[in-house]
């Protein structure tokens, strides 16, 4: 999921995430793991995701947070 920078902060990400989380109720699973854009880590944390690690990118000194949500 990605929201273009011009639309960040306008509620579209929240709509998409709430739709995604509602769809999780219909599957047989226990958790979601995702690689986050570093600037979106706080966004995912608001929905209950926690950082469990990070992945180094091809850009020097840049890491993607690995986020997990148990449901």
C-alpha cells in the first residue's frame, strides 16, 4: 500500500488501512508482517504494528523497518 506524497495527511491511508484490517477478519491467519517506508513507521504503529527488525536498503545508511501485527 502506498499513498502519493501529495495525498499524505488527507485520510486516504487511514481509509486503506482500515479496509485492509477489516478484510483480515475474514481470513485464517495470525499476523501480518510488512516492510515499511521509514517515514511511515509511526503510521503503522497507530494501527498496532510493532517494529520487529529492519532491512538495509541499497541506499547507504537507510533501513526499512520490519513491522508486525498480531490479530
